[in-house]
C-alpha cells in the first residue's frame, strides 16, 4: 500500500492493485494518518520518509543503507 501511495495512486487504484475494497484502503490510510498525526497525503508521505530515514541511519539496522558511502563513514545521513 505504501508503494502505491508513493506512486501517487488513488484509493481505487490501490484497492484494485491489492485486490481489496476501497473502503479497506481508506480505513488503512486514515489509521496511518492518525498514527503519524498528519492531516494530508503530502504530510503522510513526508512522515513515512522521515521514519524510514531514522530507521536506516541507526547502527545495526537490518535495512539496507541509503548511502553507498555509509561503510566508509562518509554518509551525510549517519547519526
């Protein structure tokens, strides 16, 4: 669902792609808005990106680095 959100697909397109109802997509989106305390689609995308970047830069993260220079200590996203 997040990939479709980042691809700027509308609720109907997301529902069709995932084989679920538009109502289910809307419910999930509303829950994401609530959990991340945002009130627009743009703010939701920004909040998700922020959460992802925070998770990626943590040491011993299982997520792949977003910067090829991380191992050398040259990544600007390291804490």
